[in-house]
C-alpha cells in the first residue's frame, strides 16, 4: 500500500486492507473505563460500504475480566454474523487460553510482534522475553522468542524455546497450536512432513494466512521440492507481498547443485536421522 509501517489503522485504512485481502468484513473494537469497570465494543463492518453489520457492547467487572468478557462477546458476534455453530465451537478458545490472562504479558507480547516487523528480532526479543517472564505459560511467547533466536542464527536457543512452546501448546488456540507444532518440527525434530501437515491445516481453515503459505513454501524447499515451493509462493494470497525474490531463489536452488547441497546440509535433522 506504500504507506509507512507505523500508519495508524484508521477505519479508512482498515477498509482498504479488508478489500485488498478479498474479505467481506473487518472487526473494529473499542474500550473505555467506567470507574473500576471497562466497557468493550465490537463491531463487524462491511468492507465495501463501511456499514456496521452487527455489533456488541459488554462490560467487564474488572481489569482481570477484560479478556474473558471480550472472548464471550467475540463468540456472540461470530454467531450473529452467521458463522456455523460447529465452526465457532471448533475455534472458540477463550482469549485467556489463547494468549494469557495477564494483560501486561499480552501487552509485552504485542509490542514484541510490532517490533519484529518494524525493526527485526533484536528489537523484539526483550519484549517477547518480558512476556514469558510475566506469564511462564504463554506458549506463543516462547514460540516468538524461538523465532527471534532462529532469525538471529542462534539455533540452540531457538530449539530450546521452541521445545518449551511445544510443551505448552495446549494452552494456545488451535491456530497457534498448529503454528507452534509446525515450527517445532521444522526447527527441532527436522520432521518436515509433520511441519507441512500442520501448516496445511492452518491454510485449510485460514486461507488468507500469509505466514502459513510462506512457511509451507519454505518447508517444501527444505525438503528439496523447489519447484513446488516456487508454485506455493506464486499462489500466495493477494495481501502477501515480497514473494517474487523468494520464488527466484527457490528456482535458483533447483538449478544449482552446490546450493542444493548447502541447503540440505543446513536442514534440521530428525532424531532418527541423527542416529544413522
């Protein structure tokens, strides 16, 4: 969209992003304090017209109840939008379970996610580490720390934190659980088929997930399926950008035996492979 990375997500920008993503609606939220209580608002907005489709307003009795109250409101909103009961029940993990019951941990984690996109893993790492200090059961936090270290080339630490995230994955939402599983098998066990399976499950439920599409292409490349990886990147959803260079890299790997050997040498091995 050729906008600065710190552009505020105003209703106008949100509508444009929604249209670019090929979506029908986006969710707008609001929060305000009323004494010791918090008033939360959720609204589904039509991407094309800007009209409100459905909206919910709820009150949380205290700061500690905000996430749980918001989760209940989100479930009701999804039902009013016509989402099937089966789908709602499948993905309806409360926000406390999906992330954390600690607002401070959630804030630190969110700041880390913002930092990693704006300034990279060095800037993000202190926030992600702070998040798991505040909530030692925050599976997504351990996974984020692992990703930071992996990007920085500290594979030992990346493996350590990925293993911790994998052990806590049942505390996460189904989508986060699958992402953690994929990352664990990609970076720790080297079982790339299991990583690919988890990513395919994410894509089946969330077709617009740029990260899952991109990571599946990377896994295919690590398996030596470079043309398949290029095809996956060519088929990325409209909002996903920056794929052209990656496609070229995949095809160059396929054409260059030396590069193939280097890529194979760098690939994480499964435990069975290590014993051979």
